[in-house]
């Protein structure tokens, strides 16, 4: 008598395991059940990154009704208005979509064979592992989110106390300041770009797996160093990372630590920026990018504002370079940052 092996789980079973509740409602029924106008429900759903279903498609669960009810409660209590709710939904959807994709790729890559089609046993193993990990992952997600929220709130409140006009005057001796005057909503901080040298050439020489390992290793090292110094990794762009730090000294320590881990070129600037949508914007950010292009492999180049902010700070040495024309910013004076020989 033969014994059957593990059965391959169906798409419905996988969806039920991960979503936590079966689909039982149409989009009209979800909006009605939550007491939310259909138009707002669809705006929230699109902002979260989900497709628009046909009116008669049973694609929503009781959990969706409960979630939309919470949205209605926020609005009824006057805690948020509709535009803010949609913006919050978009932030949540875009961030968690990337998180879910990334985590799924890690788990599947770990459990499935690198070559060939996965067998039923392989798929069943992924399903069983996900079922075992899900409660811990869910708890960890909420914990980390709250901790990151606390860190973000602390950073933003601290930066709100730092008037942009208290930042060192970034102007070169004879060149005009390319950055506009401080305005409401701006905060003073250091912005840095770290760029992998000769990435295009390496990409041609490596196979897909080696290239993925190179990028992941670079991003992991950068994230670890930035976090260790209490700063923030804003985003990664494959061969480049963007980070911010509250002070010139902290930014300088990050840059020099990064420069010692790989062949990078790093540019940094200090001045007013506009934090928005989890990113940072403004002329200070553009100047940091231009300085990265100026930097030679293995060097860190900073603007005058950051160089002046390091005056008297132990462990750093800054040397002025010849003035350059930075595209769209006019004439700037870069400075080369090194560890102090003393």
C-alpha cells in the first residue's frame, strides 16, 4: 500500500493562511458594513495598493470590514480628515508591500531549491514554515513598528527644536550660497550619499546571483553602520544609499566607517531639508548628490556647512578643495574629509 506524500497547498489555502480570514464580501458590502461611503472605501483600498474588483466579486473578508470600521471611527472622532487618512493608507500600503515581498523572497529563497521547479514537498514545506512563523512575525512586526515610530517621533521633535538658521553658514568664501533661506517645515540635518564605485562594470561581470549578493551585502553593511550611529537610512537605490544624521559629527563618523567597508565614494552636505513621505527633499539633498559625483573612489567629500560644523570635533580632518561648478547650484567649495591623524 503506497503512502502519499505532502499535498501541494492550493492558492486559496495559502491566501487563507496569510490573510487570516476567508473572502465573504463584495466591495459594496464591505463599505456598507463599515458605514463608509463607497468612494472613500475605494480611495483607501487603492492607496493601500490593492486592485479594484468587480462589483459582484467576493474578494473581501470580515477583517476588511473591521479595518474600514476603524477608519470610519478615526474620521468620526475628528482625529484625521479624509485626505490624511488616504495619505496614511498610502504610506502603509507602499511600505508593507515592499516588506511583504522582501520577506517572502527571503523565506522562499531559503526553502526552495535554487535550480529547477519546486516539488510538492518543497511547496508544502514553505506552507508549513509560514504557518509556524506567522504568529511570531506578526508580534515582531508590531513591536518593531512601535519602536521605529518612537524613534521617528523623537528624531522629528528633536529636529523641530533645531532652527535651520543655527546651522553653520554653508557659503564658500566668494561663492553665493546655492541653498534658499530657511522656510517653515524645514529642519537642519546632514544628508549623505554613498555610491558603489564601478557598479555598471561589475554588473556586466557578475551573474544574477553574484550581483544580488553584492547589492544586498552593500545595503546590509550600510544599514548596520547607519543604525549603529543612531542615524537613519532613508532609502537604497541599488548601488547607492541615502542617509541622514542630526549632526555633522555623526554624519562624518558614518561616512568614514562606510568608506572603510567597500570601494565607495561619498558626498555629504549640512543644511535645511524638507522631510516628506519618509524621504528628504531640498537643495541640501541635491548638493550632497553633486558632491558624490565629485568624490574620487574611496574618498568622502563634504560641503562648507558640514566642514564648519566639524570645527573643533576630535577625530576628523577637513581640507578644502578647489571650487567647482555644481550643476544647477552654482559654484561650491568642496572639502575632503579624513580621519584625524591625531
